């Protein structure tokens, strides 16, 4: 399935039905009076968040979505039927922006959350409503009001408890596949992961949390380099960051420099991300050079106040302590 996290859509509420001009013509009722009913209101277009959805793929090729028009009023005091509302299901975590002004209109951050993106127009009044003691046979009615029309941008920001960040090819996807049932693509070249992957970690009964693999971030990502801003935004919703580093075969690469580079990119994107709880892991611990690097990285980063773990997803070495540490942080109050 394609991962689509941003779409632009024109939404149009249904027009209200027109009011009716009519008069009673029954036998033996010579002064029947007005009998034109009101038009029905137009349908509204409503966005509704559902946790069973994970992408905006269904809306990718829909340019305009219209709600139903209200029926016109009729004679014999009959009001027009209201237009049916149109409900569009979107993933939890979808934000709704006005495409022209860029203003945030709604943040659908929980299952069942709704937002009326385009209201239907009000139905016009029939001539029943215009009768007065001085004008008992009005010959006027109102036209229905047009429905609201606007262009919106839907932007999905994944909701996950833990976000796994790191340079490309440091073992994030392998770690996700090891601790959950998620099955991201795993290969020995950079940018294997081109879309975020979500997995549910289970440590026992009622001990679960959601973990997200954020595609590889590189130097300059906050300015659009690599996969750039497209996936950095998904880090914003996570409560804890799991920063994964590894030993690169290139002698010019250094785990500490990689760590500092990625921290700089996070800060440039949103300085508040540095305030999030963070755990650091050195991956691929089954490799001899990784063990050597782990000892050095652990000393230096623990001096900066970080928890540092060594893991090997291939052998599951060190995986359990990392998960327990993440669970411990998640149990703390959000503002702790």
C-alpha cells in the first residue's frame, strides 16, 4: 500500500433548496392562503478520524468532493428534504489546513474526532413564512443559500509513542521488525525505508506501545535534503525518541558526529524536540567494531545525560532492556 500523508482537496457543501410559492386550491376553501414550503438545507461535508486507517491514499485522486443539494419546497405545506451529509474517513492524526491562508482548521488527533469542512447552505423560506395580517397571500419566496466552498490541505502526522530516528542504514527497520509484527523492507543500502512504518510492541498483558520507524534523516534534512521535511514532521507526535546510531564502514564517519548532526537537524526543524525524553542505542552490536564503538559512545553520551544501550537485532542482544527503558518513560506523566 502506498503511504500518502498529504493531499489537497476542494470541499463543497450542498446548496440549500429553494422556497416555494404556492396557494391552497381545495374545494370549499375559497381563501386557502399560501402553502409553499421551505427548501431543505444542503448537506455538509464532514471529516471523521478512524484508527483503522493509516494513510490518505483513498483521497489521493479525489479533487472535488460535494455534498448533496437540498430539495426545493413544494405546495401543500411540504418542505424539501435536507441534502445528505458526506462523511470522509481519515486517519487519526490528520490535520486540516486552509490551503489559501495556511491556517490550521482542525487537528483530528483521536478516533471519532470530527470536523465540518464545508457546511451546507440554508434552505430558502417558502411563502408560508411571509404571510402577515396585512399580506395574506404573499407571492415571494427565498432562494436557497449556496453551500460553503473551500480548498483544504490534509496533512497526516503519525501518532506513535516512540519514534526511531537515525541516519540511513543504521538498523531502524530491522529493530522494528524484531520487536513488533511490522515487516518493513530491510536491505543493505541507504534509504531502504521510504515511508514510516508503525509497529506495536507487546511486553505482556496491557503492556503495549506503538513504535514508528522514521525514514533515514541526513544532514540538511531540515532544509529539505534527502527525504527532508516530508517525514521529519512525523517525529512531532512521538512522546519518546529512540536515537539509533551504528558504526559505518566509512572511516570518515563517526557515531558521535552522526549523533550531533542528527540532533542539529531535529533542533532546526523544531527546537522542542530536544526536550523530549531520548534513549540512544548503538546498533549491530554483533559486529566486533560496533562493540568497540559502543564502549566509547556510552561513556561520552552518558556524560551528557543520555541513557545508552547496545543492541543487536540479529541476535536480540540488548533488545529487552531498551524496550523496558522505553516502557518506563512512557509510564511517566506526559509533563514529567
